[in-house]
């Protein structure tokens, strides 16, 4: 290791900055790497204390070696973590150790021979066409009463299904990203890659209803709440924070407080809606993305066209949906064919 190598915590911070500034990783990806590596640091601290180290003393990079990394993953297994989580932790450690070696912080990469169990690739949850149609019809009926939140929620679900958006892409939409005349969205995907995706007539109706009436009503209600606050100083502070919020006024989807809607709010919305629909598997916004992709392939769409539509860097990622379609065909055959 270099004589001037920083402590582990400093090196970890520099690595996460590298992932953001130089590699262009998304905030969610960097947060996942940071969480994994922070757990590794805590594991090393416990090891150092057990070996008689001084409490509070910075952990050195030299403590990371192959046996220690293997013990860390074994502990993760003993804690009952999923294979996918353990595989991600191994990938996080390999990335950090490779970076440390390239920077000359360690003499050799200790994670070159680190292996982890392959993550089990389960088929994603996909809603049937009658199920998604029924869900969208119910949301449309609720929005017809003029409730701005219902109008917003209807537009959210319509767009997630119509355009196969990631939740981060949806909440990141600004007003000028929406071309209502051409019915297209300009979205910023993983790795800051921009793409343009279409949406259909039903989604256009829901989106127009929300943008023309619901969004303005939510912003007006939020402004009234701030203006009516008992503490004038607090109200002024809140108004100033809204003015300083980056791109806050341009956000397409806003919450009841007038700020940009966050991914957790969308996740709670979709989870509550899908909880009422029979089926197994994850019930977050990604289920609607899975459903959109599978229905496109079921309808005869080209695999590479679906890859571009979803913004996948690799065709292999998109191919999971061909397996979904094949499995759905098998299930239909088993239930419908008299000699299945």
C-alpha cells in the first residue's frame, strides 16, 4: 500500500465521488454502493476491535484482504440476506478494491478472486391486460370527480404503463419534457442517458386533465396552506425554501405541499393499488414497467425496439421479458388445453 494512503473512510468517500463525477452513476446506484461499503467498514472495525485495536482509530485499507472479504460475505449469508444482496455486496467490494489498486492505494487488488453466489433471477410480476385495464378505469373514474390528487394519480399510473418509465424518470419529468402535441416524453434514464418515449391516447387524456386542472389546484392549495400558517416567520421561511428549490416550479408531478413528488410517494401509491389485485411478486412501480414491456412483446413488438423503449443498455436485460411471455404461454396452455 502507498505510504500516503488515506484511511478507509476517506478512500470510500473519494470512491463514491468518483462514481458520481467520473462514472456518472445515478444517485440511487451510488447510495447502494455506499451502503454496502459502509457495512464492510463496520465489519472491519469490529474485526479490529476484536484483535485488540483502539476504539475510534481509523481502519486502514491494508485490512482488506481476500479472506476478510469472504468472511464478510459469509456473515451476510448467516444473517439471512438474499442472494441478490450478497451478489451486489461482492460487486461493490470488487469495484472499490479495483479502484483502490488503480489509484495505487493498495499494492494489489484483494478482490480479484472474490466470488459470490449468483443472484436468483426470478420472473417479474406482470399484470394481465384485464387487470391493468380495470385498474386504469377505476383511477379514471375517480379523477372524473375533480379531485386533483386522483387526477394526478391517474396520470402517473397511465404514464408508467404507457411509456414503461422507471419511477425516477417519472418524478424527474419537468413540464418542458412533455410534448403534448406529439405525445412524447423526454426522460433522463440510468447513466444520464436521454431518450424520447411515446405515450398513447388514454394516457394523453389523463395527463392533460391533470396538467390543465389538477396540478394548478395542488399548487394553489399548497400556497394557501403556507399563507395561512399561524407563524408568519415560518410561513416566510417555507415560501423562501420553495423559491430556492431547484426546478421545483417546473416539476410535472407535484405533491400536496407543492414540491416535486418523490419516488417513495409513487411507490406507496402503486403498492396500495396492486395490493388489491391478485398476483405474487414485487408490487412497486417497476411492476407496471414489466407489464408494459411484456404486453409489447405479446403484441408482436421487436425485442430491440422494446430495448430502446425501456432504455436498457444491454439486450440481455430486455430478454427477461421473452421468458415472461413464454411462461405466460405455458400457464395458459396448462389451464386451457384439454391434454396439457
